[in-house]
């Protein structure tokens, strides 16, 4: 149960069991379709990130801060916001920009110095 979770004791909170099943008491209040859509967005951000890193290594993009491994934090936190909420993305927040409606083209142009 979540009430018993204490990160200060070095415990790990696991929402998924080793067999891939979700812990029912921790399942988010989202439809299966919404969960799948958020997963698709995380995969999209991972692919966009890999592409941007490749462009940066080819010299076609300036400084780029990869976000690999942070997709769920970005997509999940941005999804939880209301449309009127303000966001101040920082260095590794490609997913937040995208979730807030910034087209990937504009994100890439930003990192290319345009």
C-alpha cells in the first residue's frame, strides 16, 4: 500500500509487478486508451530525442541536452497540468515542450539556434 511506502528507508515504490501487471492500489485514474496515448507520447519523445542527439553529433544541431530516461517524468507531469498552468521548462525538457503544444520542428529549430 502507498501509505506504507517510506523512501527514507531505502524502499522502492514499484507500480508494476515483475510480470508487467499493475499494482491495483496504485493504478492511475486513467482509461486504458489514455494510458496507451501517454505511452505513445513517451516513445515519440524517445525517438525524437535520439534523432536530435544524432543531428547534434553530426554537427547539424548545436548544443543538445538528451532526455533519454526522463520521458515518463516529462510526459506525466505535463499531462497532469491544466491548460492555464504555466510551465518554465529547463535544459532537458523536450517532452514538456512537446506536451504543451510546441511542434517538434520548432523544438529542433530552437536547438539549432534559430
